[in-house]
C-alpha cells in the first residue's frame, strides 16, 4: 500500500512542493493540502500504518525524518526542528513518539 492508494497524487505533489524549503514543513497545512484531513478515521489508521515503517505502533523520530518520502519518493528529509514541532503537535502523552490515536486526532483537528 502507498499513500496514493488513499490520496490524489496531484494533492500529494502539491503538499510536498509547498514545504520544499528546509524548516517550512507544517504538519497541519500538509494534512490539509494532501487531503488527509478529509479522510475517514479508518483511512487515517491505514495511512498511519504506512508511516509506522517498523510496525511498532508508533511513529518515532527516526521515522519522522522520512515522513515526506512516504508520500513522494525522493522528497527531502524533515529537519530536526520540523521533527520537534511535529512531535510537539502530536505527542500528547509526552512519550517522544506519536501513536495511532494521537496521529488521527492530529490529522483531524
């Protein structure tokens, strides 16, 4: 499964293009531009599984580095600052990673 199974490829391309400059990634804006925020809870859980590359049940810092590449191969890596902002937005229990429920809440907020 890939993100294009859930999202329009042109929406993905627009979302990735919007954050090409280092430190320009904003997760909420990305979720809107890519169309993720309009998806059902079930679809968001399926997309979470793609992002949870090691299948641990969480998206950790190491996986967040490659976040954009899960949408478009060859996309840039997230910077440490962007990763910290992503975690600050989504990690509600402070464990340093984003769980499936936290991710769903983050995408749909």
